[in-house]
C-alpha cells in the first residue's frame, strides 16, 4: 500500500515538473494579443498561457511575421488555440 501511494505521489511530481514556466514576454505583446482575444474569455487566457509556455517571445514574433507574410500560422500556436477552444467552449 505504501509503495502504491509513493508511486502515485512520484507520478504527480513528475507531471507537475513537465509543465514549463512561462517564457518572459513584454507587456506590450500581451496587450496586442488581448486586442484580438479578450482577457474575459477563458479560452483566450488559456491560449496566452500555452503560447508563453511553448514559444519564446522571439519565436512568437517570428510566427506572427510569418503569418502576416504567408498566411500560415506556426503549428504550436494553432495547437495551443485549438486545445484551449476545445477545453473552454463558450
């Protein structure tokens, strides 16, 4: 019984450690994001959190520039948005 409890606790710690801390973004980037995705929306809050944990600010800016030029979004941004929209249906 103790072994099973210890194993479960160990898995919980590993799961918690797998979540990366958000990368540092300037406030202006968050404000620009909020212009198209309002902070009152749980899906938008979730999307911003996932983006900042997945991409560095430089990668995010490059993804936006690529989108403006080609219309193609970085798959990591698309994945974050899709996961959050599915989780937070409004």
